[in-house]
């Protein structure tokens, strides 16, 4: 019984230590205001490129289409 308790206690201590190390490491890597500004700039650039691509695809589709009413 003592062996089981020692093994269980060791496993529990190892799990708590691992959790503490990961929590400490992640706290060191919290984002800064520059990170969120860079993320916003990247998102707006991506949206602009997507809008340009969408517009270009619409122009290509309409170029090959004949206007209605002109036979």
C-alpha cells in the first residue's frame, strides 16, 4: 500500500510541476499591444486582397457573358 501511495504522490507532484512550468512559460509570452496591432494590420491586408481577388473574378466572368437583349 505504501508503494502505491508513493507512486501516486510522485505522479501527482510531477503533474503539478508540469502544469506550473507551462503556466509560467505562457505567462511570459502574453501578447503586447504591438502584437494585436500587427494582427489587425495583417487581417485588413488579407481582407483587401480577398476583395481584389473577388472583384477580378467577377470581371472575368462578366467579360465572357453577352448582355441580355443583344442577340
